[in-house]
């Protein structure tokens, strides 16, 4: 029996990528950094590749190396490096690495020498975000150095790229300005003899709304996981993550009863309280106290009182809610239940942060669907999934993830990265490792 879980619909990830792919002539780089926005980097990557992605994008060298250790051999771009990292490991692992400054280019040249291999480099131009990348003023010097290193056979300039400021606000003036600056940057690159095979700037929002930004490669992240980057639009995407828990207990209390720390909620009349075992250690923002929406007993409720580390309380009135009933924090919203977007609105953040928080906690992460799983052809049960191995989904319909080679048992699910213990009744928790597939 289970207490709380985060379920990931791998088929939704695959289908979201397939739909992004269908909307462009460019190749698709699925961005799987941040543990796949909380969905699990490796299963998400595999599902995205099954949907037609041909590249993977990550922020850090370690994320890129973890993809390689798991046996994923598609092109991978890693873009955020402080000085002094073992970038030669990245070059040796055939990762594409970003250079947005002369200093980083120099590091990549040295990394290539040390790895005895030509470093695959993407030169980044800052077209207005003022984050990574060379400014327009710095760009010619970076190009000059890159052209020389390329002529010397030390690097291969695979890409020239940039990143949008505000593509999630279609029509915002920065979009056209950045596209113009990117085109200028490419023209300058050409003057230095640099004609990269991949020019890329489009994130999810631009992939969905600005075909003129697609160039040779698009880099969607949030849309891969079925969430929209643009408020009020779904683009037909399907949210892949559901967070839910089973009620731990219910109790009748009188009118005037204060609830949870600080008694910031007081019952108006005699009522039933339901205790839901998920708290801020699991991803529920404390800022959602007295505000977060939860689906329970076929109705949307609002959290009563403070969000605690491990639990929240719902006031369900006289509804026949019982211990063991399932409370859904968010999901695809099919049954009128809350979505990650609803949560983002409540705590004044973005859906990205909601799913990333929920995916990176002690709550077991379980996988539904077969996309990208080697064992999918043999998965059993009512839609059961065996991600990455011959795992029997049992009756519950799903099992995961890469590297598992045991029966998911009666619960029909097991998870996830870096497992170091028995799944028991068919479930296994996480150790917090990014790595999967037995690689570490
Ligand atoms: C450089 C870069 N490219 C692409 C993405 C994907 O963005 P989105 O999730 O908005 O599609 C990100 C994510 O922040 C990023 O940092």
C-alpha cells in the first residue's frame, strides 16, 4: 500500500515531443536538465527520444555525463560551466559544450587537448537576456579565437546559439529585437568563416509560437512535460506529472477549532478534517498555506491552515471522506482537479517551479506508459510499463525505471534513480541520485 507518490506519464512526454516535432522542420533538443524538470532525467530523455527528439539539453556537465553513463548516445549539449571543471571528461564523452566567453573557449580548447579529441563547441551570443553568452561587443573576439582554434583542429564549432528573454509573452518587443540580434550575430560569425551546422535560440514558447525562430534546432523544455509556457494556452500538450497522497486520517472537530501551526485557520462549524501526508519537504510550497487547491472526494478543496513539513489538512465539511482516500495535489486536470498551473497561480510562481519541486523530494516517483522503455513490448497489466528493463508491471499497471530488473509485485509500480533498496510491495523510493541504469 502506498502513502504518497508522484506519477509520470511517459507516453505524454513522448506525445508532447511528437507534437512539437510535427510543428517544425528543425530538429528537437529535449531539455532534460533539473532532473527532467522533476520528471526524472533518464526516463524523460528516453520518452522524448521516442517522440522524435534527436538532441538532449542539460545545464551541467554532470547531467550530461549522467546521460552518457546511462547509455544515451545522442548529441547532448551542456551549457553552464564555472571555470576549472573537468571539461575534458565532457569532451571525452562526446558532449557538446557551450562557450560564451573567451575564457571558457580557452578551457574547452585545453579540455580537447587533454582528452585528445576535438571539442564540440556551441558559441553563445547574449542577445538581450544578460545571462550567459558574449555580448555583441565581445562577440567578434570570441569568433576570432574560435575560428583560429577551429582552423587548428582543436574545436569544432557545431553551434551558434542564444536564449530568449520573454518568448512566453508572444508579441513582446524583445522577441523581434533578439531575433534581429541573433541574425546579426550569425552574419558576423560568417564573416569570421564560422558557419555552424546548428543555429538555435527557440525555447518552448518560441517553438510553439514563433516558427521564424526555429532555425536548425529548437530547445523546448517545459512543453516536453506537457505544461504551457504561455499563460492561458495549452497548445494541446498533456501534463505528464501527477502528485497525490492517500488521506492518513480524518476526524470530526467542533466549530471554532484552530487547525495546524499558528491556528491560521479556524473551523466555522462542526466539520471533518482530513490529514494529507504531503508537506513542504515533498514540494508543497509553504506559501500555499490556506490557499493551495487539492482534489479530494470529487471536489476541489483549499488547504486549511499552514502547510507543514510533512502534511497538510483539508476541511471537508460533512463529505464522506475517509482515511485511505486519494487526494490529488495536481495532475492533468482531467477530473476538474488542480493543475501545476493552478498551483503556480496560487503561490505566484511558474509551473516549472511546481513540478521541479515535487519531482525532487522523498516521494516515490513512479512511471506510467511505455514510451522510451526497452521493456515496453513485454510490459503487462493494464497499460503497465517496464522502463528500461524486463520489469513486470503487475496489476497496477506500471513499473519503472531504467536498470530495474525485478518484479514490481502487487503494487504495479516501482521507482527510480539510484535505487539501493528493495521495492517491497512493488514500490521503491528514491535515493536522490540523478543517475540511473546502474551507472553512478
Ligand atoms: C538555455 C536554455 N534553453 C532552453 C530551455 C528550455 O526552456 P523552456 O523550458 O522554457 O522551454 C532552457 C530552460 O530554462 C534553457 O536554460
